[in-house]
């Protein structure tokens, strides 16, 4: 599979894991609850693990999933608090700017981790 399709697959799986499978409860509470943040990131990381076991050696899958879990948790810890405050303050434009930054950070981590582990 060429690199463009690999990146598209990463972005699609990210969308499924980060948006489609994120419940209202996770989205609403991850900025104020470590529990809900962790549930969200565990759900997110499970998608990567399940997709990976069909494609890569298990050590690569475990490493990718662990790195992704740690990076996603850390990113969302900060960005969800930031967006929560912006939403409460009705700073809607800045809210979406931070959502965009959050997504950029996730995409960067996924692409760099995938490239490093599969090169």
C-alpha cells in the first residue's frame, strides 16, 4: 500500500476512534474527570490495537498502542481543559482553533509513530 493510502487509513481510524466511538459522556466529562478521560483514551487505543493485530507483529502493535495511549491521554488532558474553559466563556472561535490544534497533534503523533515503527 502506498504512503498516501496509509495516511488516509490512519486518519480514518483516528476519526472512528476519536469521534465515532467517543460517547457524549466521555466528551462532556473528559475535561474534568481523569476517569472519563482514561475511558475515552482506552476506547481510542483499543481501535488501534484491534486494527493492528491483523496487520503487524504483536510487539509493533503493543508499542504503537502504548505510545498512542500515552500521547493521546496527555494531549487530551491539556486540550480538553483548554477547550472546556473556552466553551464556558463562549469563545467559540478559539474553541475550534484549539480543537484544530488537538487534531493536528494527534495526526502528527500517529504519522510519526507509524513511520518510526514500520520503517
